[in-house]
């Protein structure tokens, strides 16, 4: 494969072993020598390099915030968006059936291919070169981070109410149905002073509380509620 077949040239990456690049760009529908094993390694490398960069850039961020931020940055849709910015679908090698079904546009395939490319660079050029490339891939997303938006809905709701001098929300279990191994919980989040409430269902009580809090937050953030002092 020539330089024109290398989607990583924008990051200044070239391959001593072009076969690694070719394998990283090959979907299983196109042959036995495909990106699946590389994707496994690349997943771990992306997770590690993004974690290192977040730890370095946000020295005061709590562990929970860093975890949520990492999850947002490396989720399938986020990786696929980076892949699209590289026009990665133009380089994929796929079987005719997968091509006809639009596999080159699928988030899962684009994300897996991106991770496979990361692994290929690591195997070809080593840790430092791979790390600098991953940092370049994520730099724009990391530089536009809003740490406040990473807090879970219950925390955000509590801080918003406290900032407006309102009492804290109340969470009540409305119902729990199903067998022990497959329960469903309905929780109501209420802000009595504001006559606001929302019910939500979740696979655990904690999950239902978070979803209900998010619903109340949405009502508050529409700007229809004034400060208690106002």
C-alpha cells in the first residue's frame, strides 16, 4: 500500500511494515487477515492514552469526573466521529455484501477500524509514537471539555438548587416490579418549593433516581424557574 492509501499521513505516520496498515483497514468480510485482533489491542491502547492525557490535563478533577469524561471520549460514536474526520471509510477493505449494506458508514465498524489503526502504529513504531498520535486525534475534543457538564444528574441538580437557595430534592420509590433477578424501579424526584416532579424507571433504584433527576434538571434549565430570593 502506498502513501496515498494511508489515512494516518495527516498525523505524520508512515509504516515500516505496510502489511500492518493493510490488516488494520481490512474488515473480516474481506478476508481472514483482518483487523479484529488489532482492534482488541487498540481498544486497550486508546483507553490508556486517553486516561493518561486526562490525568495530566485535569489535575483537580475527581476520579468520577475523569471516568465519565473518558467514557464520553472513547465511546463508539465519538471514535466513529474521529474516523469520519479522517475519511476513514474511503480506505476500508470490505466484502461486497458488507459494502452493499453500507457497512463503511456504520459507527461500530469505523470505531473498530480506528482502534485497529492505533494498534498497528504501536506495533510498527512503538509506544511514544502511538501515544503522540492518539493525543493528536483527541486534542480538539479534550480542549473543549466542560467539566461541569460531566457531573451526574443528581449532583448537578443538587448544586443548581443550592445555588438558587432552594431545598434539596426528594427521591421516593413509587414502585418496584419483577422478579429479584429482573426488577424494575420507578422513582419520583420532587422539588416541593417549585412544585416540580418527575417519575423515571430504571433497572436499579439508583439508576431511576439519576434519570428522574435529569428530567427535573431539564425543566429547571428551560429557565422557567426564578431564584428563591427573586
